[in-house]
């Protein structure tokens, strides 16, 4: 593997005065890649020889797209094959799709067991950084390795409801009136006084006719 050209030696870990012999080599992104010509499209039919290839790369990377590409197909086709395997397994039938499903489940189990082991090593090995392992587990397996976030509780204002409400002017006026009456009732209870009852007309005053004004007499 060669060093990247044009990069200062101090960025590679060597001193500017040194010859750079102790500089660690960067990984080559093209290492192990070989272009295979002659393919006009992806494979759309699952074959038995594709199952171990998919399982191996799924155990190595944990990514369906990579495993599908290494087997010469696409992630969509691989997803459809796995869905057929789940349906067949639910009906207790065996086929090449259930074979693929079982192989992928074992590969996933191996992959995540490896990541969990690496995470446990970071507890005792101070030279290991757990950030990449925890990030990778949360991205590739969010259902099992991500803590769901709970919505923050809405702050209430002294038990009188939310601080802000989107309401119509009529509803806002009715709400303000109800809150004001509730506040007055609570204030009267704290002061030990009862709210004044509305005055009711007496029966005598209701039956007696009203007095005429002096100008009409």
C-alpha cells in the first residue's frame, strides 16, 4: 500500500525533519476490488451458489446492499427473496428462500455477536475506542441497539393549562373567562371567604306592581 501523494508528513504522524519511515500506511480503497466485465444486469433468480456468498458478506459487513452486490444482485431482489423465505417459514415449508433466510439470520447473529464482543472489550481495554462500535450497532441495528427518545413533557402554567394554545378568538375568550372564575374561586377558598351568591328577587316584590313616577300622578 502506498502513501497518498501531496500530503504533508506531519499529517501522517511523522516529524517534518524525519524521513517518514515510521509513518503508518493508509488503507488502499481498491485493495481486493476486481472489475468483472461482461455483466449486463443483476441476477434476478436466486441460485444455491449465491447463498454462501450473501451470508459470508453479510457476516463480514452486516449490510444487505454489500452482500447483494457481491452475489451479483441488488438489495431489492435480496429483500424480496428474504420476504419469500419468511412467508415460507411461517407456513412451515422449506425452499431455497428459507435456506437463504436461515443463512442470513446466522450471518446477522455472527456479525452482531462480534460487535458486542468488541464493545465489551472496550470496558477493560483503555486503548480501544467504543465510539465506532456503538455508532455502527445503532445504525445497522437501531431496533435493538438504540434507546428510543421520549417526548418532553409539556410545561403547564400553574395548573391553568398550556402556556400557548392555538384557538379561535371565541374559544380564547371562553377559556380566559373560565380560568378567571376558577382563579377567583381558589382565591376565595384560600382567604376563607365564600363567593357572593347572586341576588334573587323576593316574591313580594315580584307580585307588587311597580310604583308610578311622581310626574304621572
